[in-house]
């Protein structure tokens, strides 16, 4: 009887801990962004980007995606914001990460993959540069990317 009570108590403790775990990935969260109780304790960084690959989709008008592979610094860090800029022939993407600096986190790199579409509609044929957090590549549009009117 004592063993059953101990097992039951352990199960209740585990279920309670799982239900209150703030470190679950966003895909399991009921809110888009976890609420941080003390915004002054938030750390912002740029994500570590290891590589980018330019994907030109076979369509017209042409669509271009950037497949990004990188790492988050620990188990608590997450991609919070994505900024995209286009100036002349240069696309610049910045991935901003965030985490609560008071959180207790695993101290191991966490790999991530992110695909981001570029706004190439209406661009002329030519060579374009892409920079994601300091990792650069180029792609070429063979023809003007204007939809048929």
C-alpha cells in the first residue's frame, strides 16, 4: 500500500511539473510568445548562422527562398524577430534571438533551420546579394521577374 501511494504521489508531481514547464518549445505553447515577468532581464542577440542556401523555385513569377541553418546558444534562446531589408541589389536578413537571463537553461547549442521568402516580384534580371547575420551568398535572376500583364 505504501508503494502504491509513493508511485501515485510521484506521478502527480511529474504531471504537475510537466504542466507548468515554461521551457516547452513554442509549438506546444498556447500563446505566440511566452510572457516574461521582468523585461529588464531579457537578453537579445543575433542568431548564430552556420550556412544559407538560396532556393529559386520553378515558377513564374520566380519565387526565392533562403534556407538558413544555425544554432541557438542554449535551450532557452529562441528566434524572436526577423528583420528583412532590401537596398539596391542587396537583401539583408537579421535574426534576433531572445531569452530570459534568469532562466536555468541547458548549456548546449541547439540547431535550428528557418526558411524565409524574399520579395523578388518586379525585380529586373541580374545578380543579387543575400546576407543573413553575416553569412553571404548570391543568386541570379535570368529574366525580369514581372508577372505577365
